[in-house]
C-alpha cells in the first residue's frame, strides 16, 4: 500500500500502531497476529513476474460433432472388410511410441516398430475404439498439419517416430 494515498492512511496507521485491521488480514477482533512492516518509500515498486500456466487443460464444447450420413469416402478410410486389428511389436527391432489424440478427446499411446505402416496405426485406432468403424475419419500430424493418406507408408518413412497423431471426423 502506498503511504501517500489518503485511502490507505487508516489501515497503515493501525498496522503501525500494532493492530491488525480485520478488513485486510481476515482475522477476528482481538486475535493475536504477527505483522512485520517494511517501509520502502525510497524504492520503485517491481511488479510481480508472471508465471506460465502449469495446470492441465480441458476441451470446451462438444468433443464429437454431430453424426452425418456416411458418403462414399473410400479414399479417407480403408475398406472396412479388410481391416486387420492385430499387429505384433517385435522388441528386437527399433520401436517408437505414437500418441493418438482421438476425435472424442481421449488419448492413446501406441507402441510400434518403425516398419509398421499407417494402416497398422488405423487398425490400432479401430481396435481401441470399434465405434470408429461406423464413421469415416482421417488421421494426421499436428504441426505441420499433414493428412496421412498413404496407408502403405511406414512409420519411419512417414516421419511419425515419437510423434502425435490426431483423428478427425470427415
């Protein structure tokens, strides 16, 4: 509080007299408190430095847009009859983790070999969420935004090693 501001005079006078004003210290009348006052009238006031946000975020609004009738979008989705939802990770070969952010807001982590394909990644998503088979979707990278259209591309050749993939409804 500034000493030269008349609005602060009563509060500062009470503190200097050894009394804790209940209006600013949230104490009961007669309650003992230790108050230390430092007079810094000869210093410039340094405003507090802002700290970056360290909490967790939450998505607002509807996480899944309303369902639309599926048009013939076979280019965005592999043929449903040929989807194989199983693949094995060979621990003797180089592996990576790919984080998948689903359109409903949930996140999955897929452990894969670098020789697995984008189709294997789609199959992992379909095995984790079978309801994805009822609606066409696309998958892509975060930054730079790039849609993963080539299902035959390997994880390594598509540049997906230790990356984040986002599912979007089409």
